C-alpha cells in the first residue's frame, strides 16, 4: 500500500484518497478492487445505487453512491496498517480509544451494543459531527468507518479540496 494512503482523516478521506473522487480516480490511485458488490438498501433489498469496493490485502472498503454521481462517500478500514492521528487504532482497546477521541475533542453522539449470537461482544460508537463510526469486538477496535462532512441541511455532502 502506498504511504500516502495511510492516515484516516474524518471528513476528508484516507490520506490522498479523498471523498468525492470518482471511481476512475480511485482506480488510478489504489488499483482495481478485489471485489465489487451492490449494498443492501433500507429494506435489505440490493440497492443498485450504492457500490462497495473491497480491497483484501489491506482490508478496506470504499462506497460509491449514484445519488452523488458515483463519487466516493464512505471508507471503512480494518487493518492496523492504517493510522488515526498517527496511532494504530485497529486493535486498540475501547477505553484507550474513548480517551483518544476525547483528547481530540471528538464527541460521541451514539453508543450501541450490537451483540448477537454470531457476534456476542459487538459494540459501535459514533460521532455524528466527525462522521466517524468505530466498531469493537471484545472491547477492541475491529473497524473504523468515516464519512464526508455534511452541510447544515443534513443532506449535502462537502467534498474536501
């Protein structure tokens, strides 16, 4: 993986991989994905309006949205290769993560227990303001998802420069 695609930056992207990029721009930067799939919509039906690209080697996924001219609207990472404010956050324990977010002034807007039979200790914390979601299994970060900033109307996405 290229060094310039390492740092998780909420509202902006993953290093030089930025929200608002087209599929062609992303392909030039990180190559072809290992898997492409359409994501389920709100009623669990396949949604042709959302396309998810998966890259297996460094365990990250990118989502493109037809409503935004197939631009990059979501990034999820689950490989400790990626850093957040210079720290390897994947694998970090929950309290250390909460302390880090607090020290960075990132406010938690939602905390959910998503445990089920298949995933008995699954939790999610979100910061709506930062466009950040962090998943934990057994009190350890397993995935981070970031989203672009949104205008005050709650719908218009702000593309980074």
